[in-house]
C-alpha cells in the first residue's frame, strides 16, 4: 500500500504502530518518527518519542475451492 507523494514525487510507505491500531503513511507520522522512517527497512523505534512502527505484512489471496488451482492453470492433470 504505497501512494505517491505530491510534494516530493516519490513513493510514501505505510507504517503500522507496533502497539495499537494506528496506521499512517510516512508523511503523516510525527516529525520525529519521519526522520527514523526514512532510513528504516521494515520496522523502527523512534529515538525521540519511543514509538514503535512496522511495515504491514503482505496479504495473499487464498485459493477458492471453486477456482482453478495452480496445477490446473499449468495444464497438469
């Protein structure tokens, strides 16, 4: 879930609070957290306020019982 930042013309990452339900784009994080988010890969703890943030896990669709399986798509019988 990325969106383009209009100000800088770059992709902005989504961050989820490690404790709680808060989900924010990088540009919406508190300014102290934004500095740490720029250099973080998948999670970080803000040295100023102590907030912990992590990247959301990718969501993979489950195969439907009525849909073609991957073996059927490949032509295996």
